C-alpha cells in the first residue's frame, strides 16, 4: 500500500471558509475517504494563514516511505 501525505478538505461549505487537514492516506483513496492518521491542519482564511504539523508523526510516515504532495511540501517549508 502506497501512502501519500496530502490535504483533506474540512470546514463550512456555506461560507466557503474551508479548513484543511494534513493527513496520511492510501494513494488510491478518494480525498474524503478514511485516513490512516491526521498529521496537522491548515487554515488559509486566517491572516496570516495558520499551519500546524505534528513533526514527529510526519517524520515517522516519511521514514516508512510515504510521499508528500506538492502543496503539503510547500506548507512544511513555510512552517520552518
């Protein structure tokens, strides 16, 4: 099973104020399907945008062969 670290949409649709979870999920799974682990969150509606990532858990998944999406990779760089 290939694991991908990517964003999962959450939040309110009515106001178009979405939040995103940073999750470890199977590569074949749909965006809103069951996740393996929640690794953090990203809220672009706040000024400045709020980014929280559990670094230890992220490193654990990367050591086990998970790959980050381009968006998550840029968020990790911004957090540092």
